[in-house]
């Protein structure tokens, strides 16, 4: 099971910050989270949300293992 971490408003929206999810790839993981919480599923694919797999920002789909850590990062603001 991959360890899923949510940060900022994503964690606030979901009501949790860390959870383990059984998924073989990132697309399956997102689908599983969206099935459980459709609003969270939409938030995870919103513009500006980044995904880090084992602390490396990724784009597109990627294979996951039981030891994988997946972090969803909300858009950053500042100035």
C-alpha cells in the first residue's frame, strides 16, 4: 500500500493528512481517492496541484510500490 500525504487545503478538505491506499499506479490511486471522495478527486486534478512520488515531482502516470510515498501539494502562493 502506498502512503498518501495531503498538504494544505487538500488535507483540510479531505479531513485527513495521511492514509495508506492500495494502488499499482498513480492513476489508480487518484481514481480510488475520487471514488471515496468525489470533491477531493476533483481537487487533486485541479490546476496548480503537484504530485511528488518519493519526494520527486512527477507528471503523468507512474508505477507505485508498497513502499512508495505519494504527496499531493496544493498550489503555492506568495510574493
